[in-house]
C-alpha cells in the first residue's frame, strides 16, 4: 500500500507544494513526486511506497553491492572511494567521540565496523538486508541486528552511532531519531551523512540528480531541514562536514541518467565545481556529514 504523508515529519504542518517529479532512473522507471513543506521547506517523496512495498525497489544486485565485481570505471572508482571513505569516516568518529561502544545503522557487509574494531571500538550493527547481514556476521564476525528496535534494552550506553547515507531511507524518521537519542551515552555522538539537495550538482542535474534516487530516498535534506529535524528530536548540531568525493560519484551517475552514457571529463568538472560552489555560494557539498549531540536538558 502506498503511504501518504499528511503531517510534515519535521515541523508537523500539513500544507505541501510539488517540488519536483522524478523518475526512478535506477530500477523501476516509475515516477514519484517530491513535495516541499510550506512550513519548513522539508522535501520528501509523497505518496511513497510503504514499508511492506519498498522491498521491491531494492531488488537489484547492484544496489546491494554497488557493483562489487563490475569492472567499469564507475564501479572501480566506487570501490577505491570506499577504501578511502572508511578511513575518512573513522577519522571523524575518532575526532568527535570517545572510544567505547559503537553502532552503525545500515552497516551493510560490515567493512567499516571491522575497521573500527581494529582501532579499539566495541562494534555492532543494524542491517535489514539479509544477505549483507549474514556476510557481516560470518565473514567479518560482527553482531548485527535486523532492526534498530532490537537495541532498546541498552539505553544510554553508546559512545557513537553512525548512519552513512541511511537516514534518508528509513520510514519511521522521528522514531529512529528518538531511539538513537535514547541509546546514546550523555556525551555520545550521532553521525549522519545524507545527500544535500541544496548542492550545486542537485540544481545542475535537476530531475536527473542521482542522489534523489526515488523512491529509495524518502527524504531530501538540506543543512537547514536536517538541523530542524535534529532540534525536534533533542539533538544539537556540533559540526557539518563535507563529503567531497560524493560530488564526483553523484555527477558521474547523474550524467549517465541524463545522457545515457557518462562523459567522465564533464562529470569530473561538475563534481569539482560543486565542491567549489559549496562554500562560495553557501550551498553545502553534494553530501554532508552531520555530527550531532544530545541537547543538554
Ligand atoms: Zn515542515
């Protein structure tokens, strides 16, 4: 059953305008409407496939593995970027959190958590995809739950909770934020990376911007709306960091969606230009990493 949002997940108001109609370029070719809340500017897919229905939009080998064995340039760049990004992500975790218990929501096959464990963190994960989850458990020996709710018995104990490009996928947005806040230790940090639909590359590619990725991406954040969502759920934003590599990856995919093939020189230039415009035009980068802490009572 399709779900219809009648109350804004961020500000609770109920009047929305149509922002953009976007096709699922990746899989189904179906068209979805992204609406914008007139109260706070939050953008989300509405109507959207419900939790029971969304599974079929993930039924692609490529989505799960992001092309683990493919040899085309996008897949190779992606794999290289992943090694680089694991180290970069850990650098952020280490800088903003104490060592201790760590939870990665949407941990996939567990490579990032495996790396964090080597650095002294006590790691666990959440992953709804069964194949990814069993790989994380068997190959990387990481305890992984299917759902976040399984962790409700351990409140106030996590030094760090991360969601790398996962928050935009969850149906129960506020419930997820609330669970995370309860799980965090009083001085714990929540690190969330999301695409930024206010970025230069989002404007440049419009309906072909790969990070809209409808209907899998249910929400389309900006730094303003993520800030508002954080405040509603008792968090404060400590720091916003750029994910500069994403501008290149997203530009390559967007080129493919727009023109049927990738002009790599063009994609590299647009990625570079997006990162330049992030600061110069105060748009923020293609993807942003938010470091959040529980608001002091
Ligand atoms: Zn709103």
